[in-house]
């Protein structure tokens, strides 16, 4: 008799690796309701950056890296999609 190994039916999601973690994209389409930081502010990984209104919820977007806010590409009240770069951190 041969022993059969049980087949794994698990489906794993591919790991998404950012090409540049300093480029901040929204994780869901929505409207930027307010910024917590401004251009020139130093941020540490995990700091709050801005609030994104999406799906009737206020979502606080956190800094993925340490650095300085180099540029903010949108204004408060602007609608954004998943491909829009909202902010740059260097």
C-alpha cells in the first residue's frame, strides 16, 4: 500500500509588493475628507496621514514607511480611485 498525502485545497492570495512604498495610493476608491499631515512633515511608519471616505466609512490611511511628506497630489474633497497617487513620502 502506498500512503497518499492529502491534497491541499487552500487558495493563497499573491503577496502585493509595492514598487515604491513611498507612493501612497488609496486602497479603495473614495473621497479625501481631510489631511492629518502637510507637505514637509516628518512621518514614522504607522502615523496617520489622511482620512478617506469610502463606502460610508471614514478610513484612516497610515504611513507605510518613515520619511518626509514630499508632495500631496490631491485636495480635500477630491474623489480618488485606486490608481491615484495621493501623496509621496521620501
